[in-house]
């Protein structure tokens, strides 16, 4: 009944935070710590065993904090449970080698996927689980509530208000989870200024600000050079536009990363225009500001784009197109990975993506032998969101057998060449992911997209309209019909294919009225990065590695 | 090529906004407009045909702006397309009668559901569609991008920064959609102050602030008086705790509104404790701060609660329990409907809810004859999120037939008495929603939760473990076995029931080791609202209507 001890019982996290900040107060000037003292500060604020979110976005990296975390004394800071949406840099894994961190929950590992798998096998890294972005964000508020978050912003003002510019990404979501549960919010900024262009994250959510020794690392992940698009990709793009986008009147959609969808973006103003589809399809987008979408935007195809993150080089172009992008009064975009994933899950007609392996039931994964890549947002957008209740023409068009409680489906389209870049067949008997499950001690096989969620598969051979199929056997035959000379494709029988084509379950280019010889690179609205710059009237400023001219 | 005309082409929305604000500048002092001039201002800022979000939350209402919108001249402001997560007040519909608005997209209508249905039939109101909260929020960034948003906050400072206190709800999400797409953000506040306790929404996102003539309306939607809990509900609660929560080790969960789940909350510290389940189940929650959860919190059952919104009377209690709730440095909670719906969809083991009608395949709806109620968040949380990839014990426990690509399922539990409050059977041959579809011109039947997503149904007769069933016929028999003396229940055959019980597809109280006579109200940890106040050590301050004393 004694007030004081009662209060303590329910404010342990807050009291601990206060004590830590008091201990660190000699290093702090208000919220600010000197660049050179950040390691010392982290040693005071990060307790052994803490749950730590290190940003680790898809694009933006808290690279300074990440490097400095490597410098803490592992006898003071250890056994950290890291939570990262993206494991993108070697430092992200070095902390495990150094004995600073021991466990990780993540969404995507990309270039580090080989090392992640190896470290799990070696026991250096204990795997929590693999997540889509949205479920990882959700867990920050449920059972992975962070003790400390290490994030990056462009600028801070003297009150610790933050400006993120175009790359807002998931920073506000991460910070919110910590700030309102007595976690500690540490932010690296490129600059400290008197007045911000706008506020993205209020200073009252922030505990510590440090000016980084250099600007945060950011990658141009979504830039695809048109000159690398092949004529097979042009053919697949034409099939997609006519046989999927046009056929079902797909108005809102997500495009992922990759040359297949880049080809589609560049075909809209040419082939799409010839088909008379302008204004009828592909108007509202959930996607990053892809440079290859510039010609479609300039040609009036695009009404709106909401973005997960930004793209290096697109800043001036975005600023000049506020009717299209989500741009603040200051002229820079506010992206928001959490809200764009919500929109990409529930509010768009179609997800179109690609994969490294697909089995005969259209189950697919980008996790292959020895590589624990994770999936990012693909599983979230690449499934039928059964909680959706509003109807659109494309969604309703997926109803094959009308009945009283029938509802539509999201279009989940997989677009793959029958053989991957490594010359291995994409269609396999059994996903490598099944072995990776055992090797990595996962509870379930790391499947990216489950076959029963897939409505369409497009290869250079044709389209399988899987949503029309009503048996596993028929699905397999439909996939075999477009699987070319892969082992699965060799199982295909001509008489089955004839039936499937008659029923509209499979369509070859000729069934869609597309002649293979039409599929020329000259159909692309831009042939090169330089063409994209021209389309943008010089507003798009590609990173050096994409500039062949000076 | 001329710079000026080029720029205009891509900044139409921004230019229009600027022109409108200039026209209105005589009414504005910075961002502030005098309370008495708001109608005039709205007439200048809201164009005919605009998409307008009127907040319309589940709890908090922009009640001043809503009333004032009724006073605009319909010859100046008309044909508005309203977007409201909740149609809660008569004024929300009066704007249609007055000719100010013509179309609506919404999520939930509750007390206004009869009038909504009537107005659609009369042609006074054109229905866009019914949504879950999350898909409506998603569309704000895709194809329902708002032109104007009318929202409510507690306080503003002189720069227009906003403080929402406990009822943050979806305000930041709505404002973000408008602020970054050149929509106009108009906020009513209870107070204008020099310094805010914290910032919830940065002033740079806000265009107009008006002090309301009285504080915004807010309802105690989630308060259930323990004295109205029946012994049947106690019985069902015991079955739920032992036969579902305990059996599957449900650690993270959502509870909706209602006496069924209130009973469970009050049984955790008594019956749950007897079963030795403390610390093993029901630790991490996505739910509003239910007063009936106070005894479980005080008894140490609860680790964390993230909330969609707040609850009237719980403010002081929440402030004193920051280890449990998401509380800012200022001592008030930050709720967040969008993020809590994300968490409730992806990050929890179980959703448990109730319904007004259920058919023999466990399809259910709260839309009944003549009432277009909508569903709020239930469909979003009450489905298996197929984009989820992380595993928990309860989720894995739903795997009945292990295979290489097997994955878990979310527990979706429906808890109903066989006869509703209106003495009508809950189990019906055909949902009323099917007729409502036709009457309201909906594209699909407004189903709240689809039967194939439901894993468990609990009635006062027993539990049907539908996830164990592998045929529609068997599902129907399992439901019939627990459907009591409803027409469906009368179809149940004793020999079928015996088989189902042997297979564990149906469990009666005795199968769970629960004697019906155990189910006494005395088992509830609190018998009345006054008991809840005592449990809270006086921190919970119930609204007057729940106070029988003083």
C-alpha cells in the first residue's frame, strides 16, 4: 500500500531509462552528444541482453551508429538481440563475430544472405525468425518491444526534431515503438540546423542526437538500366500488359525491383498506348520512385505513387511532380514503409514479382541453398489479403464460380524466365528452402509466396492463369505448359496444352495476338539511363555508376 | 519547354491549395481561425466534389467540425465524397440530407446502421464501399487520396503542433495522407497552449487550427460493467481459457468489445491462476485499455498492451502503468489505430470475437436485415494473415497435417451464445447479409469473417475445433454439435457427436474437465465497476453512467 514502492513496481523500464540517461548526462549537452563520444555513450545506454533495433532499412542505413556499435567493449555490451528489417552491410554481422550481439530477428538480408546462413550453422548467430516488414513492425508493439533504437535522419534542429527528407522509410515506426515504451532513441544525423524544412519525427520522441562523421549510406536499389533489358523481357512485358493488366483492368498495383517489371514500365507509353489502355490501367501505384517509370509518368499514365522509400537521384524529379508523389510543403517526399506496405497489401489490385525457384504448385522462394535471404515485403503484398472487403473490377474478375458468399481475390502474379541468370531452371521439383529450413533450425520452410495465393505465372513461353484452375493436377499441367525446356516443361503433353489453351487456363503469345518478332527493344520508351534523364527534362540525376556519359 | 507552364502541369493540386488558402487568408491569423468564422472558412476551402475525411474514429469525434460542416451553404459546398472510418453521430448523416455530401466510403456505422441502410435505399447516400480500418487507411494513399481532412486533437501550440494525448487513434495517419499530397488539414482542438506535453503531429503537417466551442466528443465504448456478466458467459470464458488459450499456449492476442471477452479478462486472475497458466498465456495484447483487464494487470498476468485508441476513465491508471501501456514521457498514452491493426493482424497468435449471425459453415456477419453496420477491424484481425512468416507455439499448433511446406495459422475464435440478445438463433441457414448485398447494391456480400478462416467456435454448449475438420460436411456437424436448440443444433445426431468428441473436433465442458456448476459469477475477479476501481487503487475513474455509487 506504500505509494512509493507501488509506483516503482509499474515504472521499472522508465526508472531504468532515467537512471541510464543520468549516468550518461556528463556526455550529453541536452540531447546532443559529441561525435567522438558516441561509443562511450552507447556503452552506458545499451545494457547486455537489450533488444536493439538497428536501422537497417531497405535503403537507408544508420551506418555511423552501426560502425560505432562495433567499437563498444563486448565485456560491457553483449548478448544483444538485434531487430533489423534489412541486414545490408558487413558491420551488421560483424557485431555477432565480435561477441556484441547474439540473436537476430530480420526481414531481408540480400547481399549478406550467404554469411547469415553460414553464421547460423556456425552458431555465431542465433536466429529468431524471418519476417515480412509489416509483421516485424507489428511485433515492435507486441512481443519484440525495443529497449534501444539506433536510427538515421537527414537533419535535426536544436530541440531534436528530425527531418528525414525523401527517405522517411520506417524510421518513424521504429522510433514510435521505443519512444512510447521507455526505450532509448538514438539518432545519427547528417546535419544539425536551426530550422528544419519540415518535421518528420517530433523531438519529444528523441533522446539522443549525434552528428555522424559522414552522411548515412544509401543505395540506389530500384534503378534498372534500360540497356540491360532483354527482348525476352520485352516479350514477357507485352504479355503482362495485354494478358493481365489489360484483361483484368488492373488499376492499382505494386511493382517490385527487377528488369521484368522495368520492361513493363517502359512499355506502357508505347505498347500500352497502342492497345488503347492509357487511363484504364496502372493509374495508382504503391512503389518506390523507379526511374524507369519516368516515361509513363511524363506520358500521363500515372495518377499517384505512394512509396516505401525513395530512390537516389530521383529527388529533384519528385520535387517537381507533387501531383504524382507524396511531397511535403518543403518539396521533398515523405515515404513511409509501414503505411505503403499496408496500402500495398490491402488497397491495390495486383502484386507482380519474381522469384529464384518455383515448384510445380507455384510455391516459390528466394531462399536458395546456403542463402538465407529473407523476403522483405513480398509475402505481405504477394498474398490474397483475406481481410479485404472493398471491391474493384480486377479483384472481382478473379471470381470463377459465383455464389452467394463469393468474393474477389488479389492478383498475385509471378513473372520469371524459365531459366535463371545462373542457367539453372527456375522450375524445380522441390524448393531449396526445404533444406534451408533444417539447416537453419527454422520452424517452417521459408517460403516466399505460397502457390495457392498465386493467380498468374508469366514466363517467356506464356501465361498460366492459375486462378482458373481447380485442381492441383491441373495447376501443375498449366505451369508445365509454360515451363519451356526445364524438367517440368518436358513433362508437358501437347494434348493437355491444347485443352488448357482452349479453356483459357494457358495463353501463349499467339493466343494473345502477340507475335514474338514484335518484341523488340525498340519498343521500350527509353533505351538507356541517359534517355530517362531526357524524359525527366534533366530532373533525374542518376548516381555515377549509372552514368556512361560524364 | 517553357518552364512556367511545365511546372503548372505537375503542381495543380498544390497551386489550387495555395490559391484557396490565399483566398481564405483574411480569415486566418497564421494557421488560426476564430471559432465563429469556421463555416465561412470551410466554404472557401472545401470545393464541390472534394474527397473529405471527417474524423469519425471508433472513439474520438471531430464533433465541432462535423456540426459546423452542416452549416455550410449547400450551393457552395456539395457533392462531397466522405471518407469516415466510423459513422457515429447523426450529423455524420445529416450532411447527406442537407445536400452537402453525396457519397461515402466507411468502415463501421454502429448506432447509425439502420439509417445508413435506409438512406442508401432512398438514394440520399451513394455507397462507395465498406472497408476494414486498415484497408480504408491504405486507400488514403492509393485511390482515395483526400482533398480535405477534418480532425480533432486535444491541444495545439502556437506553431500548430498537435497533442492528442491518449486518443491518438488514426489522426496521424489521416493527416499524413493529406499533408503530403497537398490536401488541406483542418484541426479542431480543445485548447491552444504555449507548450505541449509532447508533439503527436508536427505543425508543419497542419494548415488550419480552430478552437472548438466545446471539447470533442468521446465515448466509453470498451467499458463493460462486470455486474452484467452472466454465468453462461462465465462458463464460456472458462472453456475458452482451458480449451483454447491454455491448450494452444496463446501468448499474444486481441480481445474485442463485449461481455464474453470481458468475462475471460476477469477469469484470468482466478480460474486461469487455478489452472497454473499465469505467465504461460495472454501476456502480450493488442487491445484498447479495457477496465475489465485491470485485475489481470494488477495480478501480474499482462506484460504489454498496445492500443488502437484509449478508453474514457482509464487515463490516470494508464499513466501509472507505463511498464504495461505505450506511454509517452508526458505520462499519457499514444494509441495508434493503424499500427495496432497491423500488430493485431500479423503479430498476435489469436483473434477472438463475436457475431450476430453465423451460417452452418461458420461464415459470420454483424450486418443483419436493414442494418448496414460495417465491421471495423474484425475482418482484418479475424482472418489468417497469409503474409505472416514467423512462428509461435500457438500458430504452429494449428498444423494438423505436417508436410514440407506446412505452416501455422492464426487462431480465429468466434464466441457466441446460441441465441442472441434478441432471442433469435445466432446459427442461421443463410446470412441476412446476402439480402443486404442486393438492397444496398454491394458487389459482394458483406461478410464479417469467412468460415474457412475460423479455427474455433465457442458456445455455451462447447467448443468446435474447426481447424481439425477436413470437410464442409464435418464442419457443419461440428457446429451443429454446439448449436444447442437452434434449428442447426436440432439437426445434430448423437452418434456423429460421439465421433467428433472422440476425435477432439468437438469438446463439451465435461470433456475439458469443467463442471457447469463451477461457472459462478463469484469466480469473476471483479463483480462490479466499483470493484474495478478498487483493483486500480482508485486510479480508474469510470464515467458517470457506470457509477452507481456517489
